[in-house]
């Protein structure tokens, strides 16, 4: 897993991404993934979505592509700098996603989802080091692809 997304989350009602620090009585203590690295409490009433549990719909209706896999594809194609931003046109964003995930479901993945993906990847690639897949992970992926 090149980017470790296990402790990263998006929080409803708040922009940006957050690192989960520890549970608190009335929510979760988080640290923003920006220059300030401000700590705050995400109330229990807000939905906290772990990036490691998010996937993108594919044309196989029973399957989604995990965000970690999509981030890996983006890194392999573009490194840390993206050819698009969240302000890019709809056609540019859709072309970008088709390049990194050719079998994404064009009906169920909205432009707003692609904008979030681009924004999140930009934040993660700036704040987290990219780690090459270990030989163990690479062989596990090849075994999954063969199945």
C-alpha cells in the first residue's frame, strides 16, 4: 500500500482531510492535513469517512476500486503532480479518471466525486511520503490479478 490511508478521514461539513488521533468522549480528536496541522474535535454528529474504506464504482456492479488502488494508479501515471485540478472542466476530469481507472462506472461516479478524488490526492501526495510496494504486497497483488 503506497500511501497509508488507514488514519486519514474526510469529515462531513468540513473541507480538507484529517488524521485521526484518538477517540474522545463526544467525538474524535483530529489533526488537519494542512500547513497549520490544527487539532480539533470532530463531533460524533458528523460523519467521519476513513479514506481506506472508500472506493470508486466500477462497471462490475458488485465491485468498487479501493481508493488506495486508485491513488497508486495516479502515482504510477503522474507522480505527485496532477494534470488536473478540482477547477478543471468536466471533460478533463473524466478523461483523467478514465486514464487512471479505465473501468470506472461513468453513470454512478459524478464529477463532484472526481473533484474530491483530485483534491484528496493532492493533499495526500503533499503530506504523506510515497512508499514503494514491498515485494510481499506486489506478489499478493499479482496473485489477486491472476484470480
